[in-house]
């Protein structure tokens, strides 16, 4: 007796999805899980840590090449001690100097911020000197004394920079803005060394004249902001 064979194509039909869909689905779920974990982490991270991460990541991988870049300027985090670890000595100095400038009424003439180099104080020449002069104004001396006392308690190297606007000066004492900006920086440095007893080997002074402006010198207001002395506490290696 002949045995009848099964018809071709009979039996259970195979799934059209194949056998790999479970792996793809699992991978998709894991990616979503990682995404939400990352969002949760960023929600609890300090803003300064995110900024440092972005900067380091960008420098390492050059993800902003091809014409894209960060906004110009030396400042890498907003000027607030809250964005720096409170155990950091520079953060404590920031808070102390901010309190002093407000106490002495120089809130509009002195700005303090963190940069790649360290802690930077910008002092308007309007508060420091008379126009065309490198002699320190008596009204700024109490604040400079407090700044110097704070610096003297640290081991940071300090650089004092003098800056002017682009209006030319030509006197017997100051043939150009180079000499004016340099002597202004030197006089601030000398005050720190002589009145605040900061070791001379820790401080340096440089004059940039009109060649490192913050603004374009297009208006009187911009020129006022460009006339300044910067005191920079340099970060340790």
C-alpha cells in the first residue's frame, strides 16, 4: 500500500519577521533606557561641570570644526561662585572680593569672573585714575588694599594688565598708550608689593595699550569700558 506524502508547503507557516526581531527590539529598549538615564544625570549635574565636559569633549573630538566655534571671549563659565566647587580656594576668594567691591560702592566699576587662566578682576580706569594719569585715585585705595590682603594670603601668581582705548596720547611722560597702560599696571603692582606685602616674585605687570580692547571703540561708552586694569590670579598647574 502506497504511503501518501504530505503536500508541499503544508504544515505551520514560518513567521515573515524572521528570528532576529527580538534582538533589535531589546537593543532599542536599551538605547531608550540609556537616553533617560543620561537626561536624569544632566538634570542633577552642576552647570559648570557640564560646561567643562562640553569644552573637553569639543577639544578632544573637534566636533565644532568646519567654521563652528564657541562664542569669543576668555570666560568659560558665568561669573558666579555657585558654579565652582565651594571647596575650591578661588571660589572663596571670589565671594570675598565680591563682598568687598559691593561694600566700597564699586559694583559698577569692578567685575570679577572665572576664565581659563584663573580668577580675573576688571577694574575700570574711571575708578583707578584720572584721564591721562597713572597716579592711583585715593578713592580706590581702600578696595585695592582689601584685594591685596586677600591675594597676600594665597600662593597664586598674579598678573596685572593695563589697557587703554584707541584715543592717542602724546605727552612728555607718555609718548603713547603703551607707556600709559604699562605705568598704570606697574603702579597697581607696586601698591600690592609695598602696601600689602605680596612677594615681588609672585607678581608681574604688562601694558597692552589699545591693542586688546573689549569693545570696538566706536562710541564714548565703549572707550570707557576698554580703559581698565585687569588683575588675574593665575590657576596653579
